[in-house]
C-alpha cells in the first residue's frame, strides 16, 4: 500500500473516531469504511513488525493528546495510558 493511501486512511479513521468521541452523528457506512481501513493498516503494520496496539496508539494519539491534562488522578491515568508507553515513536515512524 502506498504512503499517500495510508495517510488518507488514517485521516478518515481519525475523523470517524473524533465524531464518535464527540457523540456526533455518523453514518454506519463511514464506520464500516473506517473499520476496513483499520484492518488494512493492521495487516500492513504487521508486515513491518508492528503490533495492532502500536497502530491504534499511533493513529489515535493525535485525537486524544489534544485533551487538556491537569494533575488530578483521572488525568494522570489518562496521560500515562496515552503518552506513557514506549513504542509510539516506532509506530509513528513506520506509518508515516
């Protein structure tokens, strides 16, 4: 799969997830298209030695990193879950 197509798929998946997290209406067709795109990205990433978890983090991190963080226990846990695990740099490099 070429890089431009992967970038388009990633953008589409991020748009669908952003709409869902904001509880905005979205068509079932868009959700199914995003699901198919994710499956293709998982397959391509596996060929490059990445796990599905690394792919999900690399694709969704930009959506969730925009959330403000404070020092409360909830934000600390979110920050650790989203930003704290290694492997994101490797996933970003392979997908970009």
